[in-house]
C-alpha cells in the first residue's frame, strides 16, 4: 500500500515511534474512516500546548498504561487532531509542526501558510 502525501506534496514520513503515535499507532499521522478526530498534524509538544490541551479536556500528560499511552513531554512528537491544532493556533499556543509528517488533508482545515509559519526549524 502506498503512503499518502504530506502537506508538501511528497510521501508522508513517520512522525514518531517513541512514543508510538498515530491513530493506527504505526508512527504515521494518517487517517481513515474510524478516525473521527483526524489525527493528521505531526506536532512537537510544548509545555504550553500540553497545559492548553489538558485544560480543554484532553490530558496528554498523564500516562494511561491500560491503553499503552506513556504520557507526553515537551519535545515529544505526536499526531494531533487537526481541529485541536487550529484551536491552539487561534489561542496563540500552537505547537510547531513537522510538515513532512503532516497528512495532506490537514490543509482542508488549516492554512498551509499557518502550518509553514509553525514548521519545526
């Protein structure tokens, strides 16, 4: 099976395997019919964003061993829901994005320029 494209038009690259991310927990920010949250933005976590997300009911900090979730730390990469990234962007605390690992469908919801402005350097 061919990999989907990223927002740059090239083949999607892995986001992170430690911790293992992606809706399918295969390291890729790819999506499918059951991914209602659209986990397609490969973002590098910051303390500010992790607090923002927890304040909105999605605690990405606390480990949940029964689901194999180790909890995230600043610097970790994670496949975020595109709408959460946009919400954080509007609040001024969007994390940086790995463009080569962000699924092409993200630009249906957020501007490519906004993603580029937040690209990991």
